[in-house]
């Protein structure tokens, strides 16, 4: 992999006004690490490296510690390189990453707990939960991402209060010839449990129960509850009605909604550029309840982790908490990536600037973190394949198929 390195020097910092306006960003009255000199190495992706240059310069000017930004492609290779290199002493002091990498990181002992203290209350609850493992905080959250309901305002004046009513409004548009689909939900041959999860939870069938500290309890699989059986029956019904279609992949879903072929779609913010380019007027709203409970979408969180093998852990913690955790910095990262900030004050500012961010973020605040526990490896294949079979009405009895799936997952988790 090609790696671009940007070394920030004291000379580069002198006389400069930091590009994102972060002069004196460390909270007043707080002291930094005792040591001076040395280097912190930070792995960051290309989308955010420019935003970190200014704050790295500021940290060096304040603390006398050089910050070396190493640009790497965000994804599995970056994650796996971190796990491999940290034990050898060759990895970075700080890494940008997704919260669902955390289970792997903790299992391999490559990340250190993060000391956020009272400042944890300045972040959204779902972001703190996502960056915690078994009740211990390991990462500084910077951005959130989740799905919501998108409504084509030219095809539907309002979003109904319930999912059944939404489907009826969508079907009326199809019958009138103004739409081809009552609603679009990305699927594919193996279904898409991620996009369907808000509807599943609405039936009272979350994936796992919770421990007292709010973390997921893999020994408490709640997928096979009575609510899960009701959801399985609904999948068969929605498949027969054309509400769900396993031929509608994510790309097809995006393109068809952008072509104005459906009044409603479940989507994330990553598709907004396509809808904007197509001239679709849309509203972003909460997904209506399909069952007796409030839908809770999965929320993905990205943030910064400190290596368990950092040679300068105090400086690394100081850089992450007091420099990357400022409102100005979180807004700079928002401008770079477009995702709602995790810091509440930055989220409010971003929402005022971009209503789409605020709308998605408000839905996300009511969501739950995507589980980062290793046991998720036993979940996805059975889950998606069973949902697809139910949608296509090839699974046999819905309740029996759902319980068979839950039993297999439970067995695999138990080992």
C-alpha cells in the first residue's frame, strides 16, 4: 500500500494562524503531558488528513511534541495493519477507526482505555456507548452515521404515522401511475439486515439484550423472541406485496429513488449526493413503527483510538481528548466528511448549517450502536439468508424458519 507521510514541524507552526481557527484549543486550566519532545504518529485517512494538519501544528507549538500524520486508506487493511503492528512496537500512537473495529482491538489488546472524564457528558449517549466495550471507553467519537426515512415530497405530502399506512400511501401512488414502488429498501440476494433492523426492532425483537452498563450481552440473544416471529411473518407479507424485493440492491435502490420512482426510501446520508444531483426534493424523517415499539436503527460511529503500546500515552491521550475533542475540530471533520458530529455542541452547529445533517442526526440519537462484539461474526450470514428466504417465501413456516436461524446463531456463539 502506498503511504503518504506529512511531518509537521515547529517551524511550520510558527507565525501561522491554524487553518481551522483552533488557537488555544486546549481547555483552560488543564495541563498536558509532563514530557516534552518526541513524536506522536497518527494514522488517518485521506478525507481527514488536511483537517488534522492544523491541529497537529497547534499541539506541537503548545506541547513541543511533533505529530506525524500517516495517510492510509480507511478500511479493513488499515484495521488489520494496526492489529498486526501494535504488538511489534511499529504501529501508530493514534488511529482513526470505526467503532465496530473495537471488539477486535480489545480482543487483541491493541487499544488503551481513554480518559474522557466529565467530558463524556458532552457527547451523545449513542456515541459513547459505541466507543465503549464492556463498560470501558476506548475511543473518542467524532461522527455518526445511520439510516432514516427519505420522502420524495413531490410524491407524498407527509409521512404517515405507521408503516402500514406508509405502504398504503405508497401503493396508492403506484396504482395512480406516479410511482413504480410503494417504498424502496435496499436488499439484494442475501437481504440486508442493516436496513431492515429499524423495522425488526419495532416488532420488539432487538438483536441482543444489554448488560447493566449498557453493553451488549451476547449470551442474551433476543432475536428469537415472539416479536422476531411476528417480524418474520411480516417479511413474507411484504415480499408478496412487493414492498421488499431481493433484486433491489443498494445501487439499484439509490438509482430508482433518484429517478423519482418511489415516494419513500430507507437510506443513509451517503446517497444524498445522487438525489441532489437528480433534483429530487426530499424530506428526512424517522421511520414509522411497523409494530408496537419505536424503530431503532443501527448507528455507526467513527473516532480516534490510542494504541495500548504507545511510548507516549499521556501525550496521545491529551492530543485525542483535548485537541481532537474540541467543537472547532469536530466541525472541521464534519466539513470534511459530512457526517453528524458526535460532540453535542458541534452537532447543533452543524445542524444549523446543514438541515440534512440535523435530520439524520436526530434519528441517529434514538438509535443503537452497531454491535462491535466478536459474536457478530456468528450473526450476519444466518440472519441475512433467512430474511431473504422469508421475503421470497421459500423458507417454509416463518416462525419455524426464524427460530431455526436463532438457534443456529446461538449455537455458534456458544461455540
